[in-house]
C-alpha cells in the first residue's frame, strides 16, 4: 500500500511564485521614508483601508506599504511607526499565495470580510496605544476627494480608540510615493512595454469591418500574455470625427473608414501603471488632424524639455497654450503622476488644484497635451510616460509618437465576423 501524502496546509509558504518581486532593500527604503514623514507629522500609525476603485488605482497606498494587492482583491494595511506591518486581506485567497508574492510582510490576517474589526484588533495591540492615527485615503484623493474609507470602518476605529486623534495621511503617502527608486523605474518601464505591445496590436488589427470590441480584447490579451496584471485600463473612444469624447469602453460596432480611435492604454506590471496615449485614423488622416498633430507634438516637446526639478505644474501648463498661439486651435496641458495608480499631481482642464505642485527629480508622469478645436469637437491627444531628470524628461517608451494611419483594406486577420 502506497503511503499517503499529506497535502500542504493552505497557510504554509509555497515558496516564491513566478511573479515580479521587489527587493528587501526597496522595502526598507520605502518604510524608512514613510516613517520619517510620520515623525514629521507626529503620526503613530497609518491605516490604509482596502479599496479597489478606479481600475484598482485606489489600492496604491496598501500596495506601496505591503507589496500585496492586484486583481481587485481587497487588502488593507496597518503601518505603525515602529514594529511589524500588518496586512489585512480578503479571506478568499490563502495566505500561502500572499507569502509567495512578496517577502516584506509576515503578519497577514483575515477576519472574514470584517476588515474594520481586523484593523481595530491590530491597533489595540500596539504599545503604546496610538495617540494620532493617520488614514491614507481619508480625503484629498486625486480622483476621489471625498475619500476612500467607509463611514462604518471609520466609526469602528473611532469607537475602539476614543482618545486617539484621526487625521488624513493621504498627502503624506503622496509625498512618499512621488520620487521613484531605480527598482520602481524598472517596473514602470516594463509596464510601458506592455502598453506599446498593445498599441502594436491596434496598428496591426484595426481595419474596416472589424468589431472594435475584438481589437480591444486582443490589445488587453497581449498585455496579460506578457505578464501584465488585470484589471488595467484601456480608455477607448471610437467613431467619426466629432464623436463625443471619453467613451470609456468598446462596443460591437464595426470600424469604418474615417473613424478616429483615441486610446489611453495602461499596462500594469506588479501593480505599477505606465500609460501611453495613442490616436489612430482608419484611412488617410485629414489635413485638419495633421495640423493639430504638428502643434500637439510641439507642445509635447516643450513640456518634455521643461520637465526639470523645481518647475511647477502651473509653469508647464502655459507651454501647450503658447504652442497653439496664432493657430485656430487651443492647447491645454494634461498630466498626472504614474506609479501604483494615479500618483500626484493631477492636472487637467477640469482639475487644476495641483497647479502649484513642484516637480522633483525621479518623479514619473504621463504627459499628453491636448490640442483641440473650440468646444473640443475635434482633438489630438498623445503622449508617453516620462521620468523627470536634471536634463528634462526621459521617455519610458520607445514608439514614435504620432497619429497612426490605419490601412483601409480590411480586415488583415481573423477578427472580422458577421
């Protein structure tokens, strides 16, 4: 009789999984940086609540502190000024998998889906009892200024530690995450490679008669095949010139000659999110779009050259406006930080709160000036993720930036269907 083999306990380590890992040195760099900022702000502990919103961007603080997250799985963190860091995870995933994805955090807990109870339990263990608790995401989140913590979770923390002061730690983490390390830059470069691979699919497969949802699906699949994570964003707007902007998802409509494709493509490598913004035209590009393209590329060049330490976002914002002067078009700056989601600052025509943000060397941005007709009926918007250096922007991508002119002859693959 063959001896029985006992299956491993689900919480026992499986060993490192074949996924990208950061080093212990990177962990120590981050934790030291955050704790110095905590000392400055007199914060004893940071609570980063679980939140998977905005394409998983809202989990950025947790992942920055713990290395845990992805696939829209709920993970929170308790990060004390000294001592063990605790990750509070969804019960659906065995701890063995979390251990296999990182070696930063050993204290991984779950209490069903009562994340607040688990966080409170850890806060009560701290000695001394925290007098000042910082919540990462209490308010001032770039894409969600009302904050990420639920009212119920906030109530649980306040009731369990009635003598503690609860303050916002969002801007503290924004500051900590802003300047990227060598390892972070390498991960962002890999994420941009994913974006550019997806754009290669767009250039190859988008033809008249091909349903746009199938092109979109193959673009997404190309990133997953190369090790990219989901969810990731491909903001997608397709239609004839003048089609309303910011259609976020594909439809089953077939591409036609004259269609304009505007795609914001994000790749996600171990949670790090690069972005490339690409425009394409099915058939010959019109003279008007070529005129706007020329101005847009000039605006992009000016912003790249000016992206040096000490420049403010407001100073950069003037450059696309100046590039469009004397033309029938308007120029506007679009830029925001890149990292584990939408890092600060955020600057768009409708969101100018970060106009005074001072750029630092080693920070990373997607820069994509917008050149448009009055009323934004037609627009050109393209760009790449770049890192700020003493000599200006260094691109993380390699593709030539310009409007893709797609063949009219179509379909070039098996994507067409009745």
